[in-house]
């Protein structure tokens, strides 16, 4: 038997009728046929199961116990099967930490790109914050011939003034700047008043482009003794002071910033995750709409629902109302904002509704308290990060004006345009340009399978089966495995027919890495663009399970037995049950005004 095929002999799994098949390797094969003809049995129960089983068996006995064991398919022999990966719609995503961005590894690439090329803006003054070096400071000097005084700020240590002076003199500094006066340090008899740092003069010079060496040496010295800070005074401009820092520090606002390490930009890392919601973007809180479900009720009528059954709470509330002159017989919604706030927040002595819930939460180890609390709890947008999941420190960094949360909130299409048009600040190092290429490529794949409308921060568990499968497909291409068998289950489901050719391109790309792709499909365009077609049938169930046709597309069209061929050549209009289901009147689910995610207010 040839080495370039997968050989299946005597397949009897489910309804398959003892079939023999040879599937070409490094090719795109479509398995088609009516629903129930045995397509999925062949693709998943045989090819995928056997590929996985052999892969698992290649591990040690110890490792095997941690891996899911597949049943041996009901087949006499299978030869030539490579390690197999299934991309289907059954993969359940449970964690809310999985998003389109994390699934596709775009999240990882974005955090790397941000750590490389993002620009930091001071949150106090919006100036660009960068680490200065003697060279960058020198470049910012002008005009030629300007007189300059270079100092560093020096915090006076808790020593006698004589000792402080001696230390500075020994280090070679002889002058202090005080206001607009330069003082001879030896003549200064007592420390200047006030808590401010001393301004120790390092050098006085006139700026000349030629004097680069001398000036940068002095700047270096000032950074060193100023622990990363230096001041340049311009006596000719009314002693204007220009501060510089060699760390991520805004010298104007005296705010220090984190270094842009990659994990600062990840909500899955403690370094980047918002401290209030720990990177979830939402917090559990008491929902006041549940606590006061009917604000037309007055307090005495029991507007505060959880206290209706708590006479002591109710009594204390009435006493509080009397003390604060809050009309307890007025509907809650007619109370002033100040009165409502007093009821909810209390006045310090009286703890209010929130205080009472806070106390309960400390007892939530008790089951009945937990059950009680759960009735009034809801998920709210995290007040700290506004749902961006990240620390403020991460959001101060921007690429082309966008922070990482704003990029995550973009749709695939928007992000694709954004990164295609991005002109990175030159010069960009090689690693950064590789990362940028990878981001562009992956966004291109996602757009390529018709998912432009998904936002990168969309939670994976809210994706439809077809969407999830196509996202997985793009990840598979991105991960560039070779000599692998990919088995896919109707990746065109939910895809607009006009996007079929783009899906075909992606499938071809997957194949081009010496991979073998087997797709269960009905889509005529995908069938047409495949290398090999297996048509199972002729009908469903016991009347199916036979190979009606196996071969290339041209031969399929000439085949008189294949229903698929008849359909493709329009000899017969055959309703394909699984992809074009006719609604059954009594079993339809009615949905009105569905607007979540990408639904645009549709009625089904
Ligand atoms: Zn600032
Ligand atoms: Zn948060």
C-alpha cells in the first residue's frame, strides 16, 4: 500500500457497511452525504478517535492515565494515520477568562507588542513619559549658546549640616542653587529652610552642539547622584526649570510608572489584573433593584424587601427615619436623593442597608446566609476598571492613541484595519516587527473566516458552535503544526455563503503545511475546491453507510449514483436537512428583539 494515504479497511462502526477507503495525505478531503449517512462516524469516531488513540498510546503508562482514552474504533485496520486534532463545535468553554483574544493567542501577542512599542502618557499632565538618558536630554537642548545650570535634587540625610557639606564637597560638588542664586557651599552656614531638596549644582555651561561629550558627561553625573533625576535651569529664560528622569517617572507631576513588562497588559496576570475585580471586569454586588423591587411602596409598607421579615431591622429603620425626619409613609421613589442615600448608606452610627449586607457577608460561611444573599446579588461592571479588567497603570500605555483595553474592545475588522495601517515608530526592533506581523496575520485569518464582527474581548462561552469552530481553525493555522490530521465538522455553519471562498483559502492554507484536512461539509464551494471527496449514503441510517463515491471533483460530477453530484449539477434540488432545516411550526423558539453580541435587533 502506498505511503501517501490513510488506509481504512473493514470499517463497521455504527451504520458503516464494512467499508474500505484510501484518503490522500497532505490533501483537503470533504466527507459529504445526507444527514445520518455516516459522515461524522467516519470523520470523528474513526479518523479522529484512532489518531488520538495512537497519539495517547505513544506516552508512558504514567502519562496516559491523565489523558482521555479513546475507544478503539470498529475497524479491521487503519494505516498511515498522523496525529490528529479535531476542530468541532462540541468544545465547551466554561471560564469567563477565555476570550476571542486569548483563544487566538492575540492577547499574548498584544501584550508583547505593548511592552515593546507602546508610549506612556502621564496621567497627571498627559505628557509623554520616557526614560531619559544623557543622550536624549542633550538632543532636547536648544538654542545654541543658551546658558544653562545643571543640578540634581538632593534629599538632606539626617546628619549634621557639617557632615552633609563635607560629603558633597568630597564628591566634588561646591555649589548650591537657591532660588536664582548660586551659593558657594563652603560659605553656607546652615541648611536652607523648608523641606525641599537641595539643588546641588553639577555644572554651568552654554549649550553648544559641539560640546556634546562634556555636556553628556555632566548629565550622566547628575543622573547618577540625583538617583535618576536632574534639573536643567535656563537663566536666560527667567530661570525656567526643565526636569528629567531616567526612569518611567513624570518629573512634572512626580508620578512614577511601572515598566511595561508584557504581563502588565494581561488581565490573566496578577501584575496587570484590576485589583478590585481580579481581572474579571465585573464584581458581585448587592443589586438595589432587587432590594427595593417596588419603589412606589413606602418604607413603612416594606419597601426594603429583605427587612419585611426582619422585625428588629424594620424597627430600627423606623427609629432612624424619625431621628432623621425621613417621612416613612412616603413612597420610596419620592424621597430626596439625600434621604435615599441615608437609608442605603446610613450615617455612620446607623449602618443602613449596605452596612447590614456587609455584616451578613462576613457570615456567608453559613449556608442559609449564602442562599439569602444570593437572592440580592448581581454582577455589576467593576467600578474600578469599568470592565477593562486591567490596572490603571496598564492603560496609561498607548499605541497610536489606543490603550490595550480599547484595542481589545475593537472588532476583529476594526483591529485588522488598525494594525494594517499602523506605522510603528521607527526604528522598531526585529522582535517587535515579528510580533506585529503575527498580529496582522492572525487578525487576517479571523477576518478571512468571516468573523470580522467579533470583538477581541468577546467571551468564548458566548460564541455559537460555528463561530467557536472557526476561531479554533484560525488558531490551528497560527500554531503552524506540520504532518497533522485536522478533522473539522461543518466549519461553514452560520457562515454567509459569500464568505465560503475565504474559508476555502483558510483550509488550503492549513493543508499547505504538509497537513491533512478532512472536513465534513455540504457547502458546494468547499466541495468544489477540495482535492478528494467521499460521498456516503445513499440515504440515512441503515440505508446509508456505504461509499457512493470517492475521488476528485471532476469525477464526482460524472457520477450517476451520487445524490451530492446530482445536487451539485442541479439535476435534482435536494433539501439538505442538517444545514437547511425547515422550521416546524410548533417547535420553533420565538426570539424577539435579540440584541446581544452581533444580533442587530432581530425577530426569529
Ligand atoms: Zn505629568
Ligand atoms: Zn476591575
